């Protein structure tokens, strides 16, 4: 079982990895949209891309920071929820990144 310090470390590391994945995802999204290889699947984010690419990236990168804050505040209440949620989120987002890498970098070759 994780103690409080380990959960805190897990949240920091997990949200840092999530931030990096968001940065990669945003970059791949711009590349893929520019090549016509992909379309943004999230209508809200599509709207932000159309209005302002800078706003799109700012929102995309602020989400892991906000999530980290929420999980940090919640870590003492439900450690199992925090670790499972963050782990699941990292796995799902990693799959999305690999799909984007395939579509943008490999499929176009």
C-alpha cells in the first residue's frame, strides 16, 4: 500500500508525464491537421484550434496541471481512486499518442 509521500510523488510524476504527452499530442495534432492526415475528434478543441492555436495549446497544457491540483487535494481521501484514475488516464492517453504518431508520421510515408 502506498503511503502519503508515495502518492504525492506518483501524482507529480504522473501529471508531469501527462503534461509531456499533452505537449506531444498538441504538436502531432497541428502536424496532422496541416498534412490533412487527421481531424480533431473533440469538437470543443476543434473550435479552439479554429479560433486560436495558442489558446488551444494553452488549454491542452493547462489540463494536466489542473488535474494534478485536484488529485493532490484528493490524495488523502481516496488513494485508490487517485492511483487508478491517473494510471488509467496515462494508459489511454499513451494509446492516443501512438495512434496519432502512426497517422501523422508513419501512415503518410
